[in-house]
C-alpha cells in the first residue's frame, strides 16, 4: 500500500499506523492537524488508539510533574504501566477519564494520541493510619515525580508547550465533568472520546468546550512612562498585576478592555490597542486572554471596585522594572512580604507563566 | 439630595432616576458602565425599570428595522406603545422575553434601559385566509418599518453601534432560550432579568452567555501581493472570503489561525500576526472574531477540506480590489452571478457588516 498523500487526507487517517513521512515540517504539521481533527470526531478510531496512547496524569486536580533543569515538566506514561502503578494504590481509570491533548511520535515512527487522565482518589477512612496526602506523595514518587497544584504548575512552568498542554488538560477535564446534561432539554449528553464536544441524545444539539475571551490590559499614562497596576483581593502580598475581564456579547475586545478599566478602576481610557499576544488560561474557568494596552489621563481619580480590588496605583517604569527583576529572580515568589504594611507595596508581578507577566515585561522593555 | 459622585458608585445606582451629570464624556462613560453592571446583577432594580424602558423587537427571529439614509436602523419603542400595537395582532411580551442591551437617555435627562424583546408569532391555522408573513408585514408597517432577517441586517448595517446592539440582542436571546437547565445536575436555571447569567436553583453554579473566540485570517504570500480566499459550500455565488475557525482550549489565537489554515486549505503558514481588530458576531452561535494575517509559501499545494469548502484560490491585489469595489457599490449583493460557471469566480467579498470585509479592505489598501 502506498503511503498516504496530502490529497487523500480524510481517508488515510483511518489507518491505525499512520506513517510520519519525511517531508518538510510544514507538511508534517498539516498532517498532524488533520489527524487530530479526525480523532476528535471519530470516537471508534480514537478509542482503538487508547491502549497505545501516552498519558499525563492529574489526581484530585493535582498534576504529576518532575523538575527538569530548573523547570517543571509533566510526566508521560504508557497506559499499561500507569494502570499497573495506579492499581497498586487502588486507583483505576479508562478513556472516560481522559481527554485528547495532542498527537506525539509513537514507537513505530507513527503518531499516537497524548491523553490527559484526571481521576479522584477515594477519601481514607477516619481511622486509617495514612492520609490521602501521604498516598499521593508515595504514588508521585513511584511515578518518578510529585503531584503539584494546577496553579503552581501553570504559573511556574517555563516551557510554553507544557503550559498549553496543561491548560488544555484542565479545561477539557473540567468542562467534560460539568457538561453531563443538555442545558436545553435536560437529557443526557453523549461525550466524545476526545472530550472535544458532546451531543444531546434527545435533541441532538452539540455543545463544545466553553472558552471565554478576556481582554487583559496594561493601562499607561500619555507619557508612557507610568502604568496603573492593581491588587486583587486575596492575592499574595505585594503582587500587582494588570486589569482583566471577560468580554460580553456585543462588544469588541478593545471595547471590553475599556469597559473593564471603567468598572475596575473608575477611569476612562481614550486609546485601546490590541497587542499581538494571546494565551489560553484554564483557571477558574477556561478563558482566552488577549493582550491589550490602553492609554488614560493620569489626572483622573482612581476609584477601585471594592468587590474585586484592594487597590490600584500608578507606578513608574523603574518601579515596575524592579518588581519584574524580583519576580524573575524568584519565580516561585518565595520572598513574599509577610507584614500587612508591606502587602500594598509593589514587590512582585505575576510569575512567568502568566500572560500578565509578558505584557508587563514588554512594557518595561519599551516594546510598545 | 446631592447628585451622586463617582465615589459613591455602588449605592447611587439604586436610585431610580439617576441624573446624567454635565461632566466630561469620560466620566459619563464610567458611570454608564457602572450602572449597566449594577442592572445586570440586580434583578429587582432592573425589573422596576422595565415599564419605562425602550425596546428593540424581533419576531420569529426577524428584526424590526427601517431604512434611514441608505442604512438600516432598528426601531425603538416604549413598552406601553409596543404592548398596544403587538396586542392588536394577538402578541404579548414581558421582561422574560427581553434582554438588557444598553442604557440610553430617558425623558428626564436620566438613563433608562434599552432592552431587546424577542417573541414568536403563533402559526396561523391551515384554513386562515392570511399567512404569518402577511401579518408580520402588516405589523412591521404599523410600527413604522419592516421585519428583516438577522443575517441581512447584520451584513448590511453600516452603523457600528446598531450592529453591535443587534449582535448582543441575538446572542443573549438565543443563549437565554437554550440555557434552561443546569448542564451539571439538570435542575432549573434561574435566569437573570438582564439575561447576562443564570444560576442553578439546586447546585448554585452560575452560567454566563457563551462567546467563542474565533481567529479570522487573511493568508497572503511572501510578496504580500496575493492573498488566498475561500468559497464556503452553500455560500452565495461568486462570494469569496477569508479563513476562520473557533479557537480550541490549549492554543493561542495565532496558533488557532495556523491550525485552521492547515485544516481548511491544507497549507502551512510560517508567520501569523494578530491585527488590531475584533468583532462580536451572533450567527450561528455567538463568537468573538479576532482578525489575523498569515503568510504562507504560495508553492504549497492547496487542498481544501471538502466538508466545508468548495474551493480556495490565490488572487492578486487587483483582482481583490475589483471585488471589493463591486461589493461596496452593491452592498446587498443584488448582482450575484446566476450561472454555475460564474459561481466559482471572484465577484464579491462579504458585505460591509462583516469583519472579513474590513480585513480584506485593509489588505487591499496596503495597511499591513
């Protein structure tokens, strides 16, 4: 049988062992995209791939990672090895706990699925001599790493591909655990194996994972030498960030940025521009953060929305540069100030995994 | 009683007659945003405003418009006058059929809500001498305009504020008609008066109107003198447009653009940039279109996705300029080619209401 050509895409994907041909990286990219699209829609084809898939793992919403060269990386396992190791701790899983994340090179120079598997550990009985935390610690060790919180992993990961995979993993796991019944008619939803969609068994309406656009915006003054940063209620001491909020229907992203600035800090931005930067973010719900910069008259009185923000203040470029440097030198924010007095001073900006970090960094560096 | 100040926002909104003060347009903008935010969340406050609100109207998903100076504009009515005129045709409505769109100047120099009211007309009995279409025609006339399809209105409207209001109207009407039951537990959802959210009466989970990010992308070659346009299956004869598709979780918008180009036309774009332009669009589902440009090697073989596209072709700037001019001169596409031969030739691009039109126009004019 001849190897498939680009012309026959659509039928060739059905073959189980799909050869990666030695072609330009562009053509390989196109074929991988088409294979993923095929797997997303074809439940039986993807299901038959499951036994030879690679898996990332979350237990109790904590993700299995290892430290590699000062970075955090998720650990991949094969299905049978993971099944055996989890089985030792009384944990089981199958494809219903798993969402399709990517296509990765397999053992036979072909592409195999990469799934994210998310399971819950049972609570230990009250009289158990060991706690669930102990068990997760042991299980993590037996798998060559440890379980860490989703938030820590997302914020501290340096490798963009890892961060995007984790964002997808959490978004699809969460969405597929919520969308069980049709919002229109309350009948059961049949979830795709890939978790990329679900169809109502009664009215046939199809639902897709929700992904909400967010405008995330750095506000500068007209000189572009000062920017307005905010402190959210309950955020870590000394951490300031930019303004962000969900887009509403009936407004552009730029209009969303302008509205959120008015709602959160009570000022009017006369100029709003989209920056060439976006990032999916899975917490608390799945969102698509789109970067903006806005310009506002610094003489306006800042009045923060008290439900969301503790404070909002103008800072000079030098002040923000110092906070950027502190954050880069201490990405896990271990030196967070402990006193109440210090809490409202600018010490840190969000860590490197957040798009807010990149926006603030680019502004400090004079890129816009 | 003193007029409210910006400092007291949060409490002042509760007052029924909220004065628009003579202040800078920036401060008036901020106050309007905060008032809308208040109405969105406070059902009883918004409900009490309903009788004096202004209303836009859809019947059977057709929107009430009039032609003004060669443009299309939605007709606003007061609640009591609309109730009387619809009553003459046996049609009734209340706030449950209505979604909050904006705050507009009221008769007492204050701000009052602008709602969109969407109702269905009952089918006529088979033996009725008049049809539903006749009745809608008459009703439209009695209201000073006519009912037109949502699609026609969205595409042909020139005024951006009108188009954004209509996008919001359709998106909220549609979403609030679908989200009746909790997707997690199937209990009833309690819809806000504004239709900006709904809460499960059992598990208290809150759902918001879905709004899906879309990357919409013009693909050019490296010389930037040619662009690749596509014809969707079932689209009007002779109309070509740019590539677009929904973003997935776990990818940036630029990565979405690259993936959609691979899926739809089978080529790899080595450069993708976000343009400073976005637009909410309500059909078929509510989406946030974010404009991109991509650059691809023109020597790659174009292989269209047969489920979605009829063809994809490279065109020169002059060819596209001509189609742009034809479309601008004939915004309702009345001169669409009728023959099969002509169908696959580039005659038109999407009309002025679509962001695709603006992207193609900006490219023709050499803006990027």
